[in-house]
C-alpha cells in the first residue's frame, strides 16, 4: 500500500473517532448513554442526518448551523474532528501501518478527550481513563510480553505515584487536593509511556501547570472555580484542572520522552 493511502485513511478514521469523541465529551460528564439517542440538535431536537454528520465537512456545508432551526453548532465539533484526524494521520506518517501507530493515535484521542472534559467540566471520565487503560494494555499485549510488561509496570507506577501524591496532598491541605480522575488518568498514561514516562509526565505536568496556571489563576482571581476557605474570605486553593497539564506532559513524553530521559541521565546524572 502506498504511504499516502495509509496516511489519508488513518486521517479519515481519526476524524470519525473525533466525531465519536465529541459525543463522549458532551455526554460522559452528563452521565448520558453514548449510543442512545442518536445525535440530535440540542435546540429543536431534530435528528442529524448521516450526511450532515460527516466529520468536519458536515459542519462546513451546514455553515455551522442546524439544518432545521438554524441554531449555531459549536466550532468545537469540527475542530476536534480535524485535530483527531491530524493526530491519526501524523501517527501513520511517523510509525506507518503498525501497532505503535495505533497506540499513539489511541493515546492522542484519549488525551484530547481528557483535556476538553477536564477544562470544561473539571471531570476526567473513567471511560477515558479506565477504558483507555484497557486499550493501552491490549495494544501492548498484541506486541508481545516485553511491551505488556512495560505497560503493566507503567500503569502500576502511575497508580501508586498519584495515589501517594493524593494521599499526601490530603494530609497537607486537609482536603482533597487531587481527584480519583487524576489517579486513573496516570494509571492509563503509564500503560502507554512506561514507568520512566510516568515520572517525566508528572514532572512536565507540574512544570506546565506552574508556568501556565499560576499566572492565569492570579489574573482571574474572581474566577468562580476559585474556592474560598471558610470564614475569613481569603482565597483558598484554586481548583486546578490538573488533567490538562498532565495530558500535555504525557503527549510530550510519548513523542520525545526517550530522548529527554536519555539526555537527563547523560548530562545531569552523568551516567
Ligand atoms: Zn435545530
């Protein structure tokens, strides 16, 4: 098969999964079924025909409006379909028609889903984390015992480390500093990046969070998600959608983690 064919095909499959991801992002935080009912307009309730549901193109030829009632359809839908199509096409371009390419594409899809739900609802659905853990372990298992061992160790490391951080955070701040969603997310991430990757992801996530969220939180101090401690009205801990930063760290780790870890071992630890 010519390479361009594989890349185009992967991009189309990725866009279709992006379409399903849109359904997940909308329905999972609302605890709605992913299969029923079929896609409808949230305003007029009319069924969305299959030809209007074609990834990216459907939104374009409807010019971003419901065919029946002309209610605007969020640009988030085609953008996520496009992004996911590019992730899958990129994975096929870089790894070819291989299991690692499928692993990268699935991992990217899961991270996009987690990023959007965590940013919009402060929720990391178990379908992405525990479901994604199953996908990660399965893709590792088909490649043999060594990749499966790496994935299992990574998942165990992700769970244990985040469980430890959550436990310590609760002791220090006297309240839940990190949700179960973060713990299961890093368990899933570990299955894709291995235990060294888990360490790098947490480091990069904390770094990204500090560089991006702290100035942002300071600028938007009146943000409704900024919790207040009882009594004195002093601002308490901001509720941080930490999953976003972990997702960014995980993506960087997946792409260039091995190089970063090798560089760190060589130059910083001198081994
Ligand atoms: Zn409508």
